[in-house]
């Protein structure tokens, strides 16, 4: 199995991932597109009250709108899989940048919340096409230093998340939320520029030689072969027996997505509810992003350099979800601003570490031939969870009448996630020597 890279000089075939050279340019492009794709939606919490008052709707409708954007962002991996039949990865990224810009611009003229939902679907899909496609390309460009490359790439969303709330707050005071969306749409268009830096890389399956790879290739294609129903059923059963632990991991990640973005959406209105100024509220949102950025970068660096952390990556994930659960006691029991800043740092760091570890597990424990499918399923599951969490959190706020209830909900969901990842860790330790197995050939990618 080899790789094909489409460069400016033509098609280049290589046997192994480049692990350097232009691969770091791809990381740079992904860093910025992840920043645009995730940083801008995260910063929209600044406009929560203005959107609610302008459209004349309740907290449920606006919280669902903001999480709907994030959910369609993660669902867009499904659209990317379909688009690959007609477009190469670079073109998909540039299409995503154009869609996100168009969605933001149209939303700035939205007369009601229903048009805003439609625009949210367009911009979320665009952000996802650009971010998701870049992320899968990074995983193909690296077989070593995968955690470091992922950590750097993912930290783009948090660095932009640190910076954007301040200009977003300024734009809101100067131009209102509608004028702000026009400017954010122009910023989103830069995803096309960074997408142009992508040199698409794809997997080439070697032909069967002396029957050595016959069984493996037959197993990898078995779920697509529907010529004989009984044979298909048997192959599907083998598929689930082979990947069942990976599905447990995806289920745990799906539950985690129910809670992970709620503090980003509600920390600003919660702070305003406590009586803090708009600038201080924006600071809290930025502090979450600072912790997130630090957690992603340094965890990626540490995992790449430490064999101990690579072996214990599941345990590290469990620990961080435990921290995310414990720190929810701060906003639910205290209104002290200094403690809220500490909460934002702790939650952001734990969030960043788990973002890196989950992506690294998915990248290193799946063979290149199924890696795009693994990312698609992982992100789609997260998207479905985000869609549910937006409606659920809004209902909880409207029913109980305060934003503190969101953090109690986050505590319950994060605690459940911690238990699920702990169960995955114990099962993996007992059955697979401590590893999550997405494919039989994953061992070649864990170096």
C-alpha cells in the first residue's frame, strides 16, 4: 500500500507518509482553517443576547442555533465523503471556505430565526468541509509525530478562539451583530487561501501479490460486497467483531460531545447574568480558548515525545474528563470572578488535551485505507450529539430560569463520559493489551 501526492509538478507516488517537508505547510494551512472553522463559531456566544432580542425568541432557540452550527460543522464529513467522487481535497476545502462566507453574509440579512437556521446549516457545512478535509490530510501526511502534528493543527481553533471574542465584542458595539457577521464572513473566505496550500494525498492499494494480501483485502472490501446475502451477513458480523471496541470508543466520544461545547456557548450570558461587564465576559470566553490552546499543543508535544504517554493515552483521556467533571462545581457554587477564571483555564486545558488525544487515537489506530471513514464516523457522531445538546441545554435554561443549570448539566454529561472512557480503557487493557483497535493493520501507524 502506497500514497499518491498531487503536487504542482505532477503526481508523485511514495511508499510512506512524508513526515516532513510540505507536510508542515499542510499543518500550517490546517492550523488556520481549524482556527477559522472552529474559532468563529465559538466566538458567536458573544452575540447570544443580541440574537435573542433581535429575533424575539427564547434562550432555547438561540442556544440551538449556535450548537446547530457546530453540529453541521461536524456532520459535514459525510458530505466530504460524497464530494470526493467529483472533487479533490483542495477543491473541497476551497468550496467550504466559499460556503461559510456565503452563509455568514446571508445570515446578516436574516429576517427571522428560521432563515438564520438555514444560514447556520450553510456556514456550518462550509466550515466543516474546510476543517475536516484539512484534518484528514494531516493524518495522511504523518505516520510519526502524529500527535504533535494534530496538536499544532487543532490548536488553531483555540488560538483563534482566544483572539476573536475581543474583535467580535468591538464589532458588536460598532456595527451590531448584523454588520459583525458581514465582516466575519469576509474572514471566513480566507479558508480558500489556505486550502490552496493543500497538496492532496491519497492511498493506493497494492495489487495482490502471491496471495499474501488476499485475505486482508477481501476483509477490507467485504462490507461493500452485496452479491450474496448470506456471505454479506457473515462478513458484516466479522466486521463488528473486529471493530466493536472502536465503536464503543465512538459512543463515548459522542456522549462527550453533548457537554464539551456548552461552556463556550453559555459562559458569556452566564457571566452577564452574574452582573459582570461585557468585556469581562468576553475575557472568560477567551480564557477557555487559552487553556484549550495550551492543552492541545503541549499534550500533542508530550505524547509525541513520551512513549509512556502514548501507551497511556486512554488513561490520560479518562483523567481529563474527570477534571472537566470536577471543575463544574465552581460555576455552580460560586460567583467569584477569579474562581471563574480558574474554572475557564482548567476546563479549557482539559478540553484541549481530550481533543488531541481523541483525534490521535482515531488517527494512529486506524489503517490509512479506512482513516477517512473513521474520521467521518467520529465527527458525524459528535455532530449528532451537538445537535441534541443545543436543544437540551436551551430547554433546561428556559425551564429552570437560569444559566447555572447548564453547568450542572455539563457536570452530569462529563461525568458519564468519564465513566464510559474508563470502561473502554479497562476493556482495551483486558482484550487488546491496552489499545483501541480500529483496524488490523493499525500497528504500523502507532510509531
